[in-house]
C-alpha cells in the first residue's frame, strides 16, 4: 500500500501524519511525504523609473523551494522513517493531486485547519481541493491533536 502524506510542518499536518502512521503502519505501507511551497505573492519587484517586472522563474523557484532535509526531518519526527520525499513549488492542490497520480498511491492523507468561512474565501482549503481533485481515496484529518494534560493532582 502506498500512502502519500501532505506535510507542511504545521501542527495540523504533523497530527495528520501521526494518524497516517497509526492507521497504515500495520498494513506494511510505503510512505511518500510531499511538501509544496506556495509561490510567494511578491513575484514582482521594482524596476527602474517606477516600473515593475516579473521575478525570473529560476529566482522564484529558489526563493520558495522546500528543503528535502527539513521535510525528511519532519517526517521522522512523526514516525515516518525512510519515506520518499517529494518537494514542489506551486499550487498545493495541483501538486498533491499530480503526485498521487504519478506515484499511483492508494490513499492521500491531508490535514484540515479549522478555519472560518471568510478565511476559506481568501485562502481556499487544500484538503477540500484534494478531495475534489483526485479520484483516489483521501483521508482528511481535522484539527491539531490536543495538547496532553498532566494529572498532577
């Protein structure tokens, strides 16, 4: 079984990754971890005499390229050892769905932030986009894991 885990380092994605390990490790799963860096909105910069020009694609890619070492370290932190690490730059939904197809995964695991309607209008849900963007099964893990409480009493 191949499991693609979207991991951006946020508490929600880390929680989703832990759930993927908990659910699929006994199924002798092969884990792939993907981190997609969004293209920065400041893709233009000032030029002489008040004009603006587009940032060259190579510079843009270097500005946002996620580090495989960092992604691998985050995966190891949640218990995913020796995972194939995929990094990309662009729209997370498009990149995650393309990776799922390219690697023939059996399930995609994504975290879902608990945000309000206005926030979702300004920044659409990656989880919802992945559900709509692929025919493969998608496990959406809602929210971050609760902080452990100590019973000192």
